[in-house]
C-alpha cells in the first residue's frame, strides 16, 4: 500500500510541475524560431525565474549525493565560495555580457579578440565537458539516489535512461523558458524537502555530534583533506569565477533577462539562497549518516532519506529529486545545444539554420552519448571529487581566455588558442602524471591558470610580435561598463 501511495504522489507531483510549466510558458505567448528565442527565452525571464533556474541547475543529485557522500563539513566551502562567485557574476560579468549582447559566453571572446576561432575553440571545450562529464554524471547521480532510496532491484541504466528521455523533452520542445520555469517550480519543492531532511537528520542523533571524528566537522582542512585550507587562497576563487561567471549553463540564465538590472536581481537572489540554505543541505545529512552508518560514501544521502523520511512523504521527495535531476540535465543539454548552434554551426556551416530542427538533432545526439557514459561514473570512489578534478582539464584554460581578453588588448586570438591547448595538456599532466611537490589539484588549477595567461602573452609577443596592453581597471573601460549598465 505504501509503495502505491509513493508512486501516486511521485507521478502526481511530476505531472503537476509539467502542467504548471506548460501553463506559464503558454502565458508568454508563441515562441519565435531564432537562436535567442530558443536559448535565451527571447530575453523575457524575470528575476524570480533566473534565481530559481540558477539554483536548481546547480543543485542536482551530483551535489546532494556527491557532497553528502564525503560525509564531512569541509565540502560546505564549495557553496560558501560559490556565494562570492555569484556576486562576481552579478557585478562584473553580467554588465559585460549585456554590453556585447551575447547569446553565449563565448561570444564575448569573439568580440574581444575579433575572431570566431577562439569562440569555437572554447565553445568546443565547454561542449566536451558537458557531454563527457556533466550530463552522464547527472544521470548516474540521479539513478544511484533513486536506487538507494527505494532499495529497488532495477539497474542504474534503466533509471538513467528514464531521466534522459524525460529531461531532454523539456530542452528539446520547450527551450530555455520551459527549462527555467520548471527549474523554479521544482526548486521550491526541493529546497523545502531538503531542509526537512536536515531537521530529521539532526533529530535522529538528538542534535548530538559527539563520536564523529573532528576532521569530519571542521571547516579548516588539513594537508590530506579534500580541501586543504590554503587552497582557499589559490585556485578556489578561480574555480568559482569560472563556474558562475563563464560557464554557459549558469550564465545563460542571467543573459535571458530583459535588462541588466533584472538579471542582477536574479543572480543576487540566487546568491542569498546559496549562502543561507545550500551549505546545510549538502553536508549535514552526510555527517549524520556517518554517525549512523559509518563511512558509506555516495550511498549516504539516499540511505538516510530512505530511513528517516516518513513513507507518506517519500513519494514527494522522490518527485522533487527527480525534478532536480531533470532540470539540471535539461539545463546542461539546452546550453550544449546553444554552444553548438551559435558557436560552431552558424559560424562554419550555415549562418541561418533551422534552429528548431538543428536543436533537436544535436540534443538527441548528446543524450545518447551521455547514456553510454553512465557506467564509467559508477566506478568512481567519490562522485563530487571526480567531477571537480576532471573539471580542471577545461576550467582553467577556458578562464584564462576570458581573463586575458578582458585584462589585455592587442592579443592575437591564435596565441590564446595555443594557450588553451597548452593549459589542458599541462593540467592533464599534473592530474594523470606527476603533481609537482605533491600539490593539491586546486593549487594546480591556479598554477595552470597563471601559466596559460603567461603563455598566451609570451606567444603573442615572441611569435606574433604584438605587445599586449594592460587595460583592466582603466577609467575608459569602467566607464564603458557603467554606461552599459545604465543603458539597460
């Protein structure tokens, strides 16, 4: 009987989100057929939906399962530093993207370097990360959670395929508007249920953390911890700038508002959610699960939810968790299609394609690749640590292209393209070869970033005989940004 009720609640809430999304999108009127209509919702997102979509795009099972799977407080540092990253997005990058009327973040690079090739290069790197890292990781994390929570005999692949099919439907048929609206509706339910899990977890141990090793409760990581405290002074800030300010999946929402002020309101609202709610929901259940069950890794969140949540609410929780998987998956899928269509196809194959048809074809292709890669993530010891480590292959070389373009003038695009390739190879050597002096991968990210910028400037000077001009913080540039903000 309980199983039947759980299933009915699950299907009912999932259908309700779909219906509310359909109604809200219908109120907005017919959608156009251009790239901005599909990928920026025609510039019609309000700050509420920007905040909701940014929050739930980031907060999926790879966060809830992966961070709680570490079963230590230290992982909250990712979220606390994420607050800083969102502030930088709102105050620094949003005005720049609106100034250049960007559809993708990589369009900024094309404008700054006057080259479509640098845009295509970085867009391709974003695509590789989305297709080979983020999409399959989301499917795996969602499938593992459902399998653990309900203790079912169904394999990971059938559950992952279900998520892939349903999630891609939003991105393919509804575009960014449907994605953002469903994110927001689902996000309200997810945050409420996640906070309830925090309370139930604390209540299960009578709010008593005694017996839990000190290293699992501290926010000051030692040399052998997942986040040694000195990394907060090196690569951590750069990781946050990359993820929140240049990553197409996140910034696409901020670029879909009517103007700069509306976009900034949405980003700042997401920052408030990030600092006030998210740290607790991604660490406390995991720490409590260590006291209750011991070191059980990525199974921690699903098990504690299954054990502590009343049966009459488990169907509701399954629905919001499924929504989190679906919305994060369709967000990354939609941004991936935008990168391919705008950065590659329109630039090299057809400047005026049938966006609807092309979006459908590339989205389905990306989904099939992601499904095939799900088993590879099942072999990881820690999902979140694996994601952060792999992310370094692309994040710092990409960020270096933005930093060089914004801080310097008279830099050839070719030198930056070479520096991006150099940085990917360098970090790959650090990660899969020998890390110098045994440095943590977050330190290595900072080293990679600096090396990329220096490499680009050196190649620009030595090979192309150009002298870069430092322009960051100069009055004329600040005036340009101020004018762009006021005009929007």
